[in-house]
């Protein structure tokens, strides 16, 4: 069961968010803060890597009530999925969402980079992607 | 395979640090400890925000990256037990609870020479903890 899906750009701004039934109540300021917080945490988790190991940002955050998977594309755009604790293969879903992002958002000539995503086609594909897997 | 082990109190002071990898130590471990505590504090409050019901102690248990996994146990008194391990390691909440209830309580709390909020200097505690952490293969 999925709760939320977010896309955060490389400077920490939330450019897309999607709520599914059952998610926690978050207002718009919380969501903006979330985007910035997640970017910072991703960077910090690379910095605190034990000495001698390759620095890498966080992929999955586990807690008692949810699991957050964060997939970072090579350009720095982060695709975050918040689901319940038993979900597996979250990274595959995030990678599929990345594929849809490059097809429906980046290839759209009216889209300005790092701006909010407001396209019906993309919404439709995301809805289909996360509804099937539930 | 456990790489590092830290104990922080609720204010952010690092009470204990153990490095099991034998890699070259950092030039300034205090900076890294402050970074770790700050990051964990943010992570815990973010997880609290996302949980469906109001909780007193944050439900955040672990996170994974490509090169390591971080496990954390926060007690109701505000103590944070943090463990850096190999990324494939399973959930270690039970072993952190064991470390708190058995090793920490016996060798730190019951030690009459231990001053709260100061660094843990007990040699026996370090020994017992190292012994236990080396047995955590998976």
C-alpha cells in the first residue's frame, strides 16, 4: 500500500507530489519543508559514511509505520515513494516513474526545467503505475 | 558486519564511539559526531511527521545506502544507540535492545564511578560491547 509519491529537484524544491488513500495529513508548508529536508539528508548521509567506504546517499528509510524509498537520478532529481513497511521492490517503481518523467515531462516542449509538474499525461501514468502494484 | 558504534544522549553529546573496521581514524571525530547527531535529529522529526498516530519516541529505525546501513534505537530517556553496518544486514533493533538492557545497564549504569552526561570510559564496557558486536555476523 502506497501513501505518497514525491519528486524533488536537485536544489531541494518539491516539483511533484501525489497522495494516495491512507496517507498522513500534511499541509503544503510541510511538503515544501519535506523536499528541502530530504535533499539535505541525502547529502548528509553521504558525508557521514564510515571512513574508507565509498560515499553514497541514502536509498531507503525504514520506520515502524512506513518505508521511504529515494531514488536519485544521475542529474540529481530525487524520486521518493512512501509506502507501508511490507512493500518490496520500491526502487523498481521509482525507476519506472523516472522513465515516465523523462517521457511525459522532459520531452514536453512546454516544460521549464526545475518547475512544478502539471501535466495530465504524467498524472495518468503515475496513477496507473501505483494503482496496479497495490 | 558492524563498522562503527555510537551512543548519543538527548542533547547531542557523543558519550561513546567504537570503530571496528580498523580504518584510518578521522582527523576530527567530533565534527563527524555532531553531523551524525544533527542528521539523525532531522530524520527522527521527519519520521514523526509522517506517522499516522502521535508517538512519544520517534519510530525511525534504520536507513540504507549503497555502502552502509545505519540502525538506531532511541530509548524513552533520550539515549540514542547508533550502529553503522554492512548494507545487507537485517533489522538490528533486537540486538540494540540487548546492548541497552544488558551491556549498557550492567557496565555503565550500575558502575558507581560513572558520571551521567559524560563520556563512557569503562574499559569493561568497551570490551564486552566489542565482543558482542563481533558476533553479529548477519
